């Protein structure tokens, strides 16, 4: 049977959240002989130490440091520190269901043609969101998967998201080789950037090397959502950054791009602004348009160089 490596990438973690993440790993029903744990500290101001983590982890683990800021570099560091065929990336605010790793391994055995897969992302909120925010919570990496779905071509509905994402090692090998593209550095979380486009980019890389992507309801992960992520300013920012990243991913993989916002579109938005002034729906729409414009301008500038 295949073995897998669990890789936690973290930067200045909330220790209460990280403790719960590690406790969920302690409770996995998969024998520890069948999986390995690697924690990547992505240059936290107060670096993690083994002495700090040992009381929280009931198994052997490795702690490594990636000095280059950015989630993508932390993920690559975890990949390079392991040799397991299956990699499971876990964020420092993710709580895996007790059977997550065993189910992930079963999927790897049953669907050997898959290169990337994940499942349900259930929110646990420090403070319950108000009704007007609920339509936009998917921006917080929350997702309901009702049935198995997979594809061997780029398909957003079948594409795994980053929290709890399972990858065949070959996918990360190909992703590392693709890092020469200057646009890829703009996709991932780094500093104040909220973009998470590298998750979809990595998944589509799987398709480019002849593997598939999929989502599975039996994989269940709880994502802890702190109160500050329910602030409207945060949701506006993440909507813009996510839209920007999604357009860039489409460009990188030769997929259709959205049309450039036009004069007619501006007139329609003006009418919308007059009729929906002050609504959060309108603010999110404007954020999405800003993301599209930024991405199309970046693509235009790169093509002119």
C-alpha cells in the first residue's frame, strides 16, 4: 500500500488553532506507519521549535524552515523534504476528520489516474456570519461536495481546493519545473496578498501531465474561520484577489479569458450602483471587476514585453 506525507505549511500561526490541527492529526485512524508528518515554518517572526511542538504531537515529526516568503515556496519545501508518493497539504487552521487520511489513501488506490483531489470544507466560525455575508463564504475556502466528481481536463467544479489537498508526487514535480513563469509568483498567498490561485494552478498542472482531478464527499475537513475574516473589507479584498488569480490561472493554462469590462458594462454598473447603492452584493461585484481588470492588464503588459 502507498504511504503518504502530511505537510503543514504555517506562518506565525494562531497556536490555539495549530494545537487543534495537530490534535486532529493525533486522532487519525490510519496507522502512523503509513504516514509521515512534516511541518514547514515559512519564516515566522517567532519561529516554531520542536520543543514547543513535541507536547502537541503524539508521533515522530519533522520541522523544517523555508526562508523565502510565500505559501508556494513552503509547499515546495515540504515536497522536497519528503519522498512519499502521495502528499496531503494541511493548513494550520484545518481539522481533518478522523478518517481523512485513510480515505485519502483509499482514493489514491481506487483512482490511480488522479493527480489531485480534495473534499468537503466545513466552516467553524468564531462568530456566526450575518445573513448578508452567507452568499460570499465560498471565498473563505468553504465548500460542500455532494457527490464524487472527477475530470481529466481543467474543470473548476472538479478542481480540489488547497485546504486538505491531496497530490500525487508527480504533480508537484511538474509544478516545480513550471515555476519559471513570472506570473506564477503572483498567484499565491504572500504577505498581505490573499490570492489562492496556486491551488487551482497546481490542480490543472495534474491535467497537463495526463492525470485527473477530483472532489469526494467522504473527505471531510473543518476550516476554522476567525472573526476578522468575516469583516466586509476582508471579503472585498479576497474577492478581488481570487478573481485576479483565477483569470491568471486561465491565462497560464490556455483557457478562455473574461471579456474586458466595456463602456456598456460601465453604464450597466452605473445603473446598478444607483439601484443597489450601498449593498454588499454591489461591492463584491465591483471587487470582482477590479480583479479582472488587474489580471487582463498584467497579461497585456507581459505580452508587450
